């Protein structure tokens, strides 16, 4: 599984960046981007106010 960001839905609020326990989320061009450090914990999914992040 991998966390996926829907770039169309992401509003760039950065809530997920601070919530990620392994620092796997960066902002790229104003949108969240999840790198290979992701451990699929789901913390970003739970905190996203617009449900732009899902676990695949």
C-alpha cells in the first residue's frame, strides 16, 4: 500500500506535513507530495481536511 495525494483536491494547507511521523511529506508546487519514507500509517489520511490523501 502507498499513500496517494489527489493533486486536484489538495488545498496545500500543510496539515499532513506536521502530522507525518516519518517526515515523508513535502510540499511541491503548493501541493503535498509523499516520498518513499512513507510507512503507510494513515496519519495524513486522518488529518487531511479535504480527503485529498488515500491509502492505495
